[in-house]
């Protein structure tokens, strides 16, 4: 392998000609606003760039800085997060904004240890903030980086993140860490794609072991655990005015704080009524499992549960998970 400085310089030069224009990005050094870096990084965890772009722009229009976010009501924050999934992230962002306002004079610390004390900021987010917002020599590693480096070094064994992190660290540029981190992500996203890598456009083609061996498509070797499959039953409870019963999910656990039609894994009815089983169902895939919900319906005057009847016209005022939006789609069609 060639001199590491030369490898990283080639990539950065390529980046200056080919960088993606992204709303949260500054090309040529640190971003002017750590807040924007932070929001985009958290949104991008488990979500595609294409999806995040729209969410990010709406978010920054409504919450342009830490203060507006810290002052906002959590339900409104969840509404702006609605559809991105992993709602704990939105709650942590809100909590973190408050802590930064109250204890850090509305400024992001430039120190890794301090950043890691903040709610929702783990090693990956801390590295991203330090690299992208403060141009500090930090190694940022996501799925794109793992794929590119596995191919560059021709690693044919199962992915070992610690080993790849070491390689990533060695290549990180001393003088332009922000641009280097963006560059390697762009290379993975636009050239060294999961299938059909465009090696002829790649600034690293002369160094790349996988290209030399013609094994790009076999690398990286990732062993994914099989997802579990669950079923459940969702209660569609209507009143005589055509409104639907929804409730706020308990404060702890999956999707907490969001609104939902009551559902459970057991096929038992929540209270006595004239329930009808339907053929309607919705399926959703979470990180570790698939869930299929069967819809059961009834019409009542009152409900012995905490919650409220809401007109479909008002559904947009409540934060629902993507799973529940799929239920709404079934109910209204
Ligand atoms: S040469 Fe091909 S496989 Fe190697 S890093 Fe570049 S795009 Fe990826």
C-alpha cells in the first residue's frame, strides 16, 4: 500500500471536484454551525440521505438553533421527527438541547469527554461533531466507510469493526479531517456502492486490492442476524361521529410518547364489544424484527381506556410512528 498521505490526498482532491451538495454540509473546512452538524448526524443514523434532506430542511426552518429547540414542546419535536423512526433520538435531542442551553451557555463543547456527557451523544456523534464542526482529527466510520476500506485493503473475512477503525484512523487526514470524513462517505455513497462499484471513476483504483483481485462485489462480508417475526392485533375503535380512539404510548419502551391505536401481541379484545375481525393487516420492519398487525374493529359510545376519540381530519396534529401511519392508511382506505 502506498504512502497513506498520498492516498488521503487523492481522495480529498477527488472530493473537491465531486462532493455532493447537502444542506448540512460545508465543503472546504468546518461547518459554521455545530447545531446543524449534530441534527443531521443524528437524523442520518439508520436513515438515508435522501429521506433526511427533507426532514432536515423542515426541522431547521422550525428549530433554527438550540434555543428554539430547547424551548419547544416535546410533542411538537416528535411531530417534526414523525416518520424518521427511532423516536428516542428525538427525545434525546430535545433533552440535550436543554442541557446545552442551561449548562453550556448554548454552545457545543469542543472536547470529546464533555460531548460524551451529553444526552444521546455517543462516540459516533461525538466524532462527527468534532470532525465536521470543529475540523478536529477524528475518525468517522459508518457503513460507507466500512465498505470502502474493506475493499481498499481487500479484507475478505467477516467485518471486524475495530480492525477497520484502526485502518480508518491511519488514513484520516491531519490537516483536513472534516473534508476527509465527508469525502470517504461520498466515495462510498456515489462510487464504491454496495453493488456495481464504479471503479473506473474511483480516485483509489490504483491502490485498491479488491479491484486488483476483481472481488469488489464479495466485500465486505457482513453476517447479519436473522430478524425475528412477530404478529399482533390492533384495535380500531370508532364512535358514532366517525372518530377513532387513540392513546399516547406509555413513556417507556419502543415508540414511547407517540400516539397509536391500541394494540397488543395477544389475540384478546381489550374490552367487551361487538368486535369484527377484518382481513386488513399492516406489516413493518424494525431494526431487529418484523411485525404484522391484524386489524380488529368495533363501534362504541364510550371506551374504558385512557385516550381520546379523534377525527381523521385531526390525525396530523398527533405524532404517530410509521407503523401507525400504515394502520391509518388501512383504516381510511
Ligand atoms: S476501486 Fe472500486 S472497489 Fe476499490 S475503493 Fe474504488 S470503487 Fe471501491
